[in-house]
C-alpha cells in the first residue's frame, strides 16, 4: 500500500501537469521513477488486465485500484530499454496512454528506458544529431531497387571530409528499420560520437532479406502479413550481392573506401551474413562483429565452403578486430562455442565477449555500444 | 448472414495463406476486398468490442461470431486512406492483427487504403522511389538545432541536376513527421513523379512548432506527453525564422534557388504560416497553397499587419499560383470565406478549390495530390 500511496501522489502531480499542458486530464503511463516503472491503465469495464513484460517470464496480473484503473509497479530494474504489451480481457494492446511504440517483427510494443550505465546511450540527448536517410539502391542481381537506412554523423553536411563506414546487419524477421528503430542505433551513435567515445562514422543498415525490397509496408506488396522466416535467406544470395551495397555507398556518400575504414557487424542471421561476407571478401573489412551469430550454414554452396582457409586469408589481410559476443542464455550459445573451437584450432585471432541474457535486443544494443568505440582507431 | 458466409470463405483462404507463409495460424485484419473492409478480432473473453472508425460518426458495436471472434464489415467505402481503433471493454487498442499504424498527434491508429481515383496515389507502387531524410538544421533564432524531413526524388543521387523545392507545412499538433507518415506525402510524390503527372522536386517538411526541436520522442525531452496546442505558435516566430530553413536547404541540396522554382503549402496552422510567409517574403515563392488554412492572426505583430499591401506586392512579384482549398464541412470554412472576400476586394488572383468533408487528413492528401502537379510548369 505504501508504494501505491507514493505512486498516487506522483501520478496526481503528473495528472496536474498533463491537464495543464494539454487541457485534457489523462494518465501518465508508463511512469519511470529512477529504476522503477509504474504502469496504469483506465479500464473500468475490463475483467482482467495482464501485463506481458519483457522483464518478466510470464504475464503479470495488473491490480485493480480505485476509479476503474489497473496498476502495476515493477521491482528495481537494471538499466536498459524495456518493452511491454497489455492483454485486456485477452486482447493484446499497447499502453493506451503512450504513443511511443516499437515494432519487433510483426508486433507493436510500448517501451521505456531505465537510465544508467550503457542505457544512458539509448536516450536522445541534447547533442548534435546525425541525419538518417532511407534510400534505394539498384540491385542488378535482384533486378530491383532495394531500400537501406543510412546514418551520417553530425557535421557530415557542413564539412568536406570523408568518413569510415560501419555496415550493420539485422536478424531473421528484421529489416532495414530494425537497427535504427528497435536497436536505437542512431541514438547510440549520436551519443557515442558526441562524447568522443566513438569516431564520427557513417552507418549503413541494409535489408538482409533478398525476398524483400523494403520493410513491410514500404514496398509494393502493401500491408502484408509479416513473416518471421522468409525464403532466400541462408543461400548466399545476400552475401554475394553485398558488393552492390558497398559500391552504392562509396559512390553516393563521402566515404573512406578502404578496408581499414570499413567495419561490418550483424546480429543473429546478420552475424551469419557478417561471418561469410568478411571471410569471402577478405580485402573489404578490417573490423568484424558477430552479435549472437547464427553461424552454421543451412546449405552447401561455395560461399559457405572452405571457411578455415578463407579465414586464414582474412587474418593475413588488413583485419584488425574480429569480435564475437553472445549471452550465456542464448539458444545459439553452443553454436558459438563450436565457432570458437574452430577459430582456436586455426589460431584465428578474435575477441570474445560473453554477457548475461539471451537472444534479445537489449544484448544487441549493449554489443553495439561496446563495439563501435573500438572501430577505426 | 450471407455477408458473413462470404467473409468466412475469404477469411479461411486468408488463414491458409497466413499459415503457409508464417507457420502460425493468425487472423488477417483488416481485410480489404474492393471497397469493403472487414475487421475481425480474436477476443473470446471480451464483453464488448467497439470500432472507432473515421468513416463513421459514432463507435460501432462489433458482432460476436463463432470461435470467440468479433466481426465487422463495412458498407462500400469511397477511395481513401482510413484509420480506426478498437475499444475492448473500454480500452483503446489498435488492431492486434496489424502492425501497420500511424500516429495522429498523441494517438495511434490502424489504417488501410481503399484504392481507386486519388487514393491510388497513396499505395506504394513498384516505381522508382525517392529518398527520405531526417536532418537537423541550426536555428540561430532559436539557439538550437531543429529537425526536418526532406524528400529527394528518385534519380537525385545518380544525376547532377538541380531541382525545384516544395516546402510543406503541418498543422497544430503535428510535426516534421506528419506529412511523410500520416499524409503519405513521400508515397504520393513517388507516384505523381513516376507517372509524369508531377515534375521531380525536393519536398521539405519542417517542424512548425518553435517550442519543439523535433517530433515527440526524437528530442532530448524524452517520451513526453504530446500536446495538441503548444506555446510559441501564431506569434510569427516560425515565419520570421523561415529563411534559416530555406538557406539550409539551398546550401545542402541541389536546389534551383529562385522563386520560380519554389513552392510553399501548408494545412491548417501550416496554411496560416504559408499565408504570412509568402506575403512577408514576396520574392521567395511563385507557388502558394493554403490547405484548410487557419488564417486569422492571434496576435497583433508586424508580420501579421498590412497584409493587403503585402499581398499586392506579392502578386506583382513572381507569383504564379495562389491556391486555396477547403472542405464544405470544415469548421474554418467561414474564415476562408472572409479571406476570399478580402482577396476579391483587392483583386488578388487565386484559385479556389472547395471539396466535401471537413478538417481531416483525407482532404489534405487529396489537396496535395492536386496541388503538386500544378507546380513549376
């Protein structure tokens, strides 16, 4: 009860503020106070309201409180970005009081940020901001135009200098918007660059599903159902056409077009792409990052063969960093153990980072925050 | 019953398709067939499901059908983009089966498109697409960086040519994302340009609220409550600082920096901005569009005084088109009657377009679709 009383006081103050600003009395939810989040919804006619929270393993029953409202207060949460949905009498909904949502594959989620340590990088700060562009490049191999997202750092428009480039790849079910939206990559880059922890760089986020021209809703397929697993993945089609993307970026942006100024990283399926692109084109990238990589080939084709020999060429090329990160609870953990054994057997130099947690975006945000400062030094 | 039977057949086919593609049996909702939309939600534990549809004047009770589902089928709808939300036992939700949403000020809505006539322009087609950039310009007058959205037409990156520019302004409660997202301006421009109905042009969509640096969630204010009415509007602050935006665009993009290659248009508050910017800077724009303009000044300051004399200078400058559009049911209709009387009294040349409907985005999309083809001819 004490917590509810404190919350009610805080919420009443919030209501006053919302009422003053908007002329409408509304709820403030989610309400983040330090490392606690409070969620409240106005649902006098609902019989059950469950909270599906990515910080809990099972749905949480929200508590009915006075005035037809339902209430939840968290325990102390670690710093991070959190997502949740509600189940109102069995129907999934985002928080009605918050227009701030992210899409993860085919679902929308409300979100909030508990600040502190790495999560401070997820907050939009009053620093110089880069530009974010969705552009279309011609893929001759696919016979169509395909969309990508490009971040150019603050100052790009006002100077003549050229920049290094990080290519950042999404996982299965993702698309060219995943890193910039759900991954908060552009916010993270802004903050790392503004504080001097990372060098200014261009970040290119392509669409790794060759069955798509663009993210769902942004191509001529219309408002289609979103599939987690698309055809034309794990068949080397994306990897073998990757040069089209690099050429497009080098032609249309002020890049430093040498391996020493190029990095590539990806999560899950994107880690797989990263592994095989960097091995097959050893002259292209000096910095390679595998985030929770889904590493084992699904088909037996040239690009996936003789990898040990290819990695040997890569290590004797301009490679400066090969960084592998995975969470202890990741279902791909053993795949990464196998990869490390294989790399150890050929004395391939890499840096290994093991975190807590599983195959989740919070880990990928953390890995990005750690990987980017090591680049182009 | 007959309609429900036909729907069930269609829906069963949809279920098969969704199941085949994703491996998960899910609902397809909304389901557009010709000019009819069907909405179905899975809510066995709900006691009431209402549909709040922008094509209906009051909430519609959805009908319980077999299997714990709730069903709605529309009458024949006119071509257009439509938005809706659900009320599940009193709690507002977007359609759980659709990740496709738009934000209108502080609320999220599911949407769909009924094709035909002007609405064919709202559909992403397999045509060359322009790039869309969110960039930050320095506003010396505000002492901060402010964000804008810039559309560059297909081919911009691959040619050296320079382009005319349309400045496109949002209304109260909107921001630099309103026209590109809710207004589907970038899709409309792609389609008009690809079909030769409009000339290739750059479109600049700034943030007209000087109290904001950027859209909610994209500035250092964090995930704030969104206010419909912000301070620092209707005080000439945006209008008098507009040159900063024009200068930024002319410096950083390949523009044709003459009035004959510049247009400005805006909806509601943006129509007000457009009226006063074009009148006070008569050398800047040859094409002016007022969409449902909120035209009467809220304060007595220099920029809003002596408008008749300023308009007289404007008409004798390089003005080629002054286009005013409003819906018959718009609450600002009489303001526009007054404006027209004032313009008639001074023999100011303008083109008047009266549509059906009110102060709604569907009208603004239509106006954009009609206005853009007239530019730069």
